[in-house]
C-alpha cells in the first residue's frame, strides 16, 4: 500500500503528463496549416492579357497568361498582381499563401519574386489598395530568402527550376510570426521568419515580379502558377470580382420616328483572345420571372466592348436586364457570368434629375463619397463630361505608340472609371464624352482630326491635332460613347477618327451632345510668344488680336447640327447642351495659388468669333449649357452683344481636382458691375481675359492647406459633383453644386459651394433675365 505522500506525488505527476499531453495536442492544432484553396484558374485559361475577374494586375499590359501561368512580360520592377476577392481582415488569426514561380527570362539585375502582404492605402479599401505602395515583402531575391527585415541564405537552390514559396502567419495577440519557406520539388532550399505587429498584415496581398521598382528594363521575368490561400485571417468576397463583364452603360432616346424610343447599350470586358467567347448576350426579365435573350453582339477586338441597338423600346415602364458572357476554359468547360441592371422608364409627369460629373484624378480613387451620394440621390441620368482618366492613372507610365500597347495602357486606366461608378451607371442612362486626358493629351485642339506635328512648341499641350495613333483615339471614343444615341453626322474626320456628336431626347428634354475640342484650332496658329502657346501671361498683351479669321471652335459640322437641333422641338419642351468646357475664361489662377494667367486658350472663350457664333446658335434653343474640364465649379451667363443676353453655363466641380484653378477677380481688382443680390465676392458682370462678356453668379474656389487622407484632400481642393433638376412643367433648371465629402441628402448650406442652389428659368437662356 502506497504512503499518502507518494500517492499524492504520483497523482500530481499523472495530471502533469495529462496536462502536457493536452497542451501539445492543442498547440499542434493551433499551429496546423490552414486549408489552402487555389484562387487562380490560369491553368484553365487561354493565353491572353486579361488575368481574370479575381485579379488586378499592375500594370495590365505587362502581364500575360502563358501556358497556364501568369507571366510578367516586362523587365521593369514592382510588377504585381492583387487578389481582389481576398483580403486579410483578421490579422490576429493565422493565414497561409503559396505560389510556384518559374524563371521566364533572366536579366542582369534580379530583384526577385514573391509576395507582398499588408498592402493598404490611407483608407484601406480593396480597390484603392491595389495602387498603394508598401506592405511587407516576402520572397526570394538572388540567393537569399527575405521576409520583412529578416533574410537567410538558400541551400542547394537552382535558379532554373520552379520554386514554390509558402508564407505562413502565426499570430499571438498583437504580434505575429511570419514564416517564409522555399522549396524545389520535395527539397526545402530555405526558410526564414520575422516578428512584427500583426496589424501590419491587414489589407491586400499580391504576388510580385521584382521587388525593386528601379530595375528599369534590366530585371528578370517570372511565370506564376498555382496560387493558393487559406486561413481565418483571410476574408473571401466573390462579389468584389471585376469581370469578365466589367460594367455596362446605356442611353434611351426618343428617335421621333417609326423606331420610337431606341435603347443603346454597351458592355465591356477585359481584353480576350480568339479562343475566348467573342459575343455578349443581352437578356431581359419577362414578367419578373424568366430571362429572355433579346440580342447578341460581337466584342470589338480593340475596345473590347459589345454594343446593342434595340429600337421600339417601351419607355413607359422599367425593365430589368442583364448582359451575359460565356467564359470558356481550356478543358472545354463554360462558365456563364452576368452583369445586371435596370432600364428605367423615361420620366413623365415629373422633373428629370441629371447628375453632372467631370475630371477624376485617381489620387482620390475610388471616389466613394461621390459614388455613395449618387446612390443616395438616385438621379434619372448621369453625365460625365470628360477626363474619365488622366495619364498618371494607376502609375506605371504612359505608352503612346504603337497603337496596340497604347490601347492596353489606356484600357487599364479607363477600367478604374468603371470600377468606381459601375454600380450607379447600370441603372440609369449615362452620357459619357471623352476629353483631352482621355486621349493622353494635357489639352486637345482636334483640328478636325489632324495628326499632331511638332514644331517650335515641343510641349504637346500647346499643339493642334492628335498626338496618339488614330486607332487608339477611336478606342477611346468607342469605350466612352458607343452606347450614345445615333450620331447626327457619322462621317469620320481626318485619319479616319470617329465623331460622337448628336442628340438624346429623354424625359421631355433634348440633350445636344458636342465635342467642343474635336474641331478646335490649335494655339500655335496665333501664338507669338515663347513658352506654352496656350498660356498668355503678359497683362499688357491685347488678346483681341488672337481672334483671327479661319479659326474654329465647334467646327461647321457641329454648328450645322446645333442649328438644326435648336429649331427641332419634337418630343420635348426643354433643352440642354452637353459639352466639355465653358465658353468663357472664368479662371484667373492655374496650377498653384500664385499661378496667374492673363488668358488660357484651352477654355471655350477662344477663338472669340467662333465662340460668339456658337452661343448665338445655342441661344435660340434656350438651352442650359452643362460642362466641366476646368476643375473649378462656376455658374455664369454668357453675353454676346450685351451682358446676360444668352445662355447660362454650369461648369460642374471635378470629381477629384488635380490641377487646381481659381477665379479671384476681386483680388485682382477686375472691373465689374451688377453684383448678384447674394453679394458674394468675385461675382457680377465681367469682361474676361479674351474680351468676352460674362456674368459670374457663383464660383467654388478651392482651399489651400494639407489634408490627412485622399477624400479630405479632394474636398479641400474643391471637388464634388453637380445635380440639375429640369422641371418641364415649371420650365426651370434647379442647379446644385455639391462638395465632395458631404451627405448630399441633408439640406445643409455648407454641403454646397457658395451661391448654390440656384433656379434658372428657361427664357433666361435667351436673355430674358429674372434671377437677380
């Protein structure tokens, strides 16, 4: 019989063994590898540029699917692919990533390959994260395995063989151990780990070709396959996929003919290849129950857009629609995907509400405050007046020629526009016209399609004609405007460049859609000074001498259209002119706070005689002119023979102001009379820098200062959007100009720029003024 003390000790020992056994078992379960799931389907995808709806490639044009893997085709550094349907949202939990990389081409400077995790922008939103720098690198560089600040030598590594990288996160509270292991076949060739705060892992994760962005064409290229991810830290969101149908836009217009209302709709995909499906189907929901195929349309092989034209559309009721695409696999499988929306009924018996937007510099991408306000307000129609992209969009430079890579460079940038606004565009008519930056020009003076010729003015912003290949320009026109109502006079201009002017009749309103830069004369025709031919800086220069014979603004063909449109009142009782920019010089400072300009030839104020002719034609229509481009919201009234004898112009705020402008007429002591009743500064009747008459009623100058994040910066710089309510019964235009970072549904004065909202009567656009 055991003594009590010995029996007690044996019991304690047994309990200790049981505890240790349980601890080891639980610990083993805690650190076991998460279940990995493949997140790519490249092995079953045809060789092509577009990597699939689950990914964003930086930049798209530098990647291809080749033999079942994603291959970087550029030797420059920091080329990467983000998994946009997967984010690390719970960094206090474990996760694991794996990828297999194969050398495609060796370069003299190899900054390796691997992962970057914890990639997040200032707002940590998955789309904006795709363009953020930073994050924690974890990869193979030369003969070393690197994770964070730690590195280890490789043993028995063969650069020519496929290498599998496995990255594991093992969090313990606020800290995490990040472990990277490299293997070739069944052989482990290296392992390294680092400790870091677990919250550094939150955000997007990506695979990287070349960690050093300064490689500049000397780096190695790799091919990536079998990308897997797993673990409770990672949240999978299939709804964040972008493609294969990227988005759709449509218009609905009364043809005033036997065709009745005509629906035009465009649907865009990423760049495909011959083996992929080449058509998109348009379907409508019958009786709210079953989908019925209405039409099929081929994809344009340059623009990757399919366009539908459906006459005799019943515009008295709304209709659910979807566009579908059959994505084929190498194994013969077919995966059907769809993008759905609603074709709204044409507004009847109530006012039409038009949201007007312009200029979206991507420092504020994805512009959520604006997109959210559009969802809240539910306007009847959208108007984007140009600069849907800027050349800097998404980084990675600009490709000007040849046409094919230039097109891919453009498409990648344009896709950001759709990614930001597709959820509001799918459910309402959208007019979308291109402007200068859309065709990779700082300014554009189209000269009826002339090819740009470089002379004494080397800067392309000062030269007439098109810089880009005509093939690329036509892709810009098709991606923006192929869904617009039929073109009034479709004959191309020089170089076979397409046109897009015409009208749309909807909700009892007729909209004239113009390209006010496509025929405009270039400033080198009149400039006698050095430097930029479009900027007059000398206060003593007589700008009236710039109004020379033979210069164009709208061009004869658009003037003929505008004249016919002004006299045609079929199917509507009110009119609106939609174009890129304001026909007056309502900006005194450009680029920076002290950047004074006497005159800017990029505005619609020049050439003066064609400007006056266009306004005289427009005046007969009693139309409100809605435009953008200037990055400075203004409400003004044109004068030709006398002040306030013609149409009103609403220049909307930029969605995201990049290059700022100001109208600071009082500070410069510009002569003025008849300041409006609200007595706001910088308002009244002025003579602009070209000698044109203009009545400035309201202006939204930007502020100067620093902001902590992109959205507050956009707000500070005077960004926002416009809303115009067109009341065909009262014959009024109610004009609102909202600031960027507001809730537009709340009636707070500070939500709008000073001087708004304003109501204009139709007859005031012919000089019969009521507004004081």
